[in-house]
C-alpha cells in the first residue's frame, strides 16, 4: 500500500475499503456533528449508530429516515444514558468506533472508563494519538500524548509507541520512524523520561514493535527538519523525517497540537487508543473537517 | 511610545535611540557572527567589544580597523579566557550586553555563572526569554522558559513574569497581557504548577508587576486566538491577544519555539535574564537574522 500522505488520501482510501465500519455517535445535536455525519453517509465512509440524548438535530433524523440500512437512530433520555448505550453497542460488537457528538468529554469518558461496562480492559493503557497534516511537511505526522497521560511512565511510553506505530502501519508506513522528543539531545538524570528513552531505544532495537526506526532525545526541529539536524551534527535515520513524535509530557504534546494548528494551519485528527475500540473525542474548538478526519482515522 | 510590532520595527527603534549600547561579543569567528557585527556597525545599532579566543574572522579585524571608535578588538589565548575577559568587561561597566559568538554555550555559561567573577548575583533567578514574530499574529509574542529552568518553582515563575513584563514595557506595551499556559483551563492538583498559577494571578491583581493583565491556565490557542477562546467559553482580557506566554515547563516552551520557527516560519529572538546584563546565547541552528534580533532585543 502507498502511504497515506494527507487527509484527502485518507478519506479516499476509506471510501475504497471493501467493508464499511460502524460508528456509534453519542448525541448528534450540533452543526459540526451534522457536517460529519452528512459527509460520512454521502461519501460512504462508514455506517452510523446515532444515539441521541433527549434531543437530536433534524439532520440526524433525516439521515436515519433517508438511509435506513446505513443509519440507525435511537433516543435515550439524556446524554449520560446515550453514552452508556453507545458504549454497550461497541461492547456487544454492534459498532467498531465510538465518537463524541454534543456531549461533554467528561461525561462520555465516564461511560468509556466505567470499570464494569466500559471499554478499557484491566491493565490496558489509555492514551491519545494525534495526527497532523502540516503544510510543507509532505507527510502525515503522528504524535502522542497531547491529551490523556500527564507524565508517561516507561510502561505507558511503551504502550504509546505501540499505538502510534500501529496507526503508522495502517496508513501504509511499513517502517515507522519514531522520534523521542526533548529539548536537548542529552540523556540526563534531571529529566527522568530521557532515561526511559534509552530503554525504549533498546526495546526498539530488539524488535518489540516490529520493524521501526527510533531516535532521540531530539527536539521537534531536529525530528522534522533535516537541515536543523545537520547543523546540530545529529544525523540519524529519523532526523528530518519523523513519522511519529513521542512527547515527554502532556504539556509539550498539547503545545505542539495547538501551535501548529493555529500558526501553521495544520489540520488535525485524533483518537483515544488502548480501549477495545477507538474513541473519537474531538474538542469543541476543533473544526468539522478535523472531526471528520478523526472519524476516518478511527475507521482505518 | 508606539509598541514595537515586529523585528523590523525593533531594528528601526534601536537605530533611533540617542545612546548606543556596547556589546561584548565572545569569539567572532563564523559567518553568522560576521553578518551580525557587520549589520550592527553599518546600521548604528550598537558599539562592539570583540573578544577573540585565539583566532578571529577577517571581518572582525577589518571592522576594528575601519571603525576604531566603535569597535574594539582584543585577543585572548582561547575561548574560555575570551569568555572570562568579556564577562569582566560587563562587570566593570565597559559593556552593556554579553553575546555568544563561536563558542560553546556551556563554555560561555561557565564564565557567566562563575560564583566569584560571573554575572549572576546571589539569589537572582536565571531564566530565558524568547520573542517570536509569527506571521499572522500581528504583534510580537514573548514566552518563557524554553531554555533554562526545567520546572519553575513559584519563586522562579515570579521572576519569569517580572523579566517578561519588563521586556514587554521596553517594546512599548504599557499593560502587558500575560497568559499562563496549560493544556486545560482547570486548576488541578495533578498539575502542581497550576496551583502556582492561582497564586501568580493573586500577585498580579495585587500589583506585584505593575499594570498587567494575567489569565490562565489556558492553552496556546486560547491565548493567541480569540475565536478559540470564545468557542471554549473562555473570555478574559488576555484571551486571543497574549503579549507573553508563561509555559509550565521547559519541554513545552521548547516545543513552542521549535514548532513555530519550523512550521509557521516565525522569526525568533532570545536572551538570558536575571544576570546583571542581558546575555545572548543564540544556538547554532538559529539564523543570522535571529541572532541580530536577539542582540537588538538585549540592547533595548
């Protein structure tokens, strides 16, 4: 498979897959969600289980009427029961992806993380993968964790690399290049995660994540710009062409997300990983397109 | 004074100041430094004390010959003694700014931080201020700390805000707007610095830094984009128009620096603060212009 280079590619790829996934969407009741579900159905990207919490947009009602074989609409009394119902559908195998509509993330996560009836199995690491399409970079770049794990432990870093390289392969990158991000190139006890980085590199070399290349610690510029790497005398197979960046903490990941989406006009997609099915929890400030790309990513 | 909106403004402003500052530059022996010192002299931005460490570029020699009243050149046996000599000149009041040329940052900092003969007085907080000119933002934006303090304590945050608002005023912003950056808007014990943020806001309200506006915790997008703030229901006098961003840790500050300079074509300036005189320690990967802007910033 030719690697998927941007989100248009991603949408086209999904359109051509022989089997459509089914997305359980919680509370379809805002204009962004209307945009997403309309395009998803019009372009054949997925089938939908719309779970309304009390009220529901007219677009959702019409879609369910017009496409009865592809769109199911059920109505629950409120957002919380809608979330529980959608999660139950995923657990029962009636949906492949869970997606947030017009419900607070906290409320949706309460259902997702419920110990008895949720989607996170015991011992699994919940994390968040973002994918950025940054003008000028020429390829999609994944990064993690900008949203869930404040300060990853070594075990959590290990899971993060696993989720990220898995997504890389699903977008057609056979040998993912993973950059471990920090502000310097030095492994230093003042920065405990850089010690984890050394250990991660040993595990990468031993094949824990299959055929991947891993480098770091290095800064964002070194990871994404060959010239910067050369100026600093850092030449690794990852320098200048990272497919995935592992950030040392949530603050730095979040700053990357916000800085490139605001100032570099990057388009973004993202999803939670570690759950029995991907969960799309796009934020209020994300664009309709960003929500569509996130859904597409989760359906790969 | 009309606020300085970009680095061209800054250069023009400096050119028109009645009194030129004197910059002690350590080891003028590379093409970027040649570019900086040539423009500094040609445009009347500052006078120079060039302290060579053994060798020295021909451009430096010529400048000293052609402008004997504005450029002094002294030669020390090596880079370390050049650093000590330049630091001594600053301590003696013979220079107002210290700047790194072709010397490793570590070697320069050894002289700057020397307990007996250095530039950091006991009890002072060393920190780094960056200034970014980001296409589309319409004003300069300061941020800190991307280079020195890994995880600021409350006392260090306090110093950082002091240095930043001081620079804001020197570029003509009478009431600096300071955004305290985090990935969420919540003050949360999981993130100890957000507790400091609450305390900083009380101190700002009490007038510790004079007339400033402070908001946060908020993310980078909320700080720099009014629409994002509105979408999230966050409306503060800082939202969408921050003059300064305080980052919670070095990793997030560094990621902002690298991400906007690489992907948003931002121009950057930066300097160390807390020392008896500003210290410019631009990195190898910075452009010649970036080094010139840093010098100009330090000479304000």
